[in-house]
C-alpha cells in the first residue's frame, strides 16, 4: 500500500513540477519577445540560460521528489 501511495505522490509532484517549470519558461520567453529593441544575440543567450535553469530545476525536483 505504501509503495502505491508513494508512486502516485511522486507522479503528481513530477507532473506539477513539469507544468510549473514549463509555464515559467513560457512567461519568461513571452516577456523577452515583447521588447522590440532587444538584441537577438542577447535574447538567444537569455533563452538558453532560462532553459538550462529549467532543466536543472527538473533534475533537483526529481531527486528530492523520490520518497
């Protein structure tokens, strides 16, 4: 019974984390696109950093999400 509960809780946490990270990345990208004077190279670098942070957050949540 405990295994089943832990598995369900882990899946829910992973899904919510994925959704939250994805939404955060979308918000950041939309905010950057709205600036018409933004240098494309700077925007590209910022997008790369944001995606790296999102990947790192997902790894951390997967590590700590396991019971």
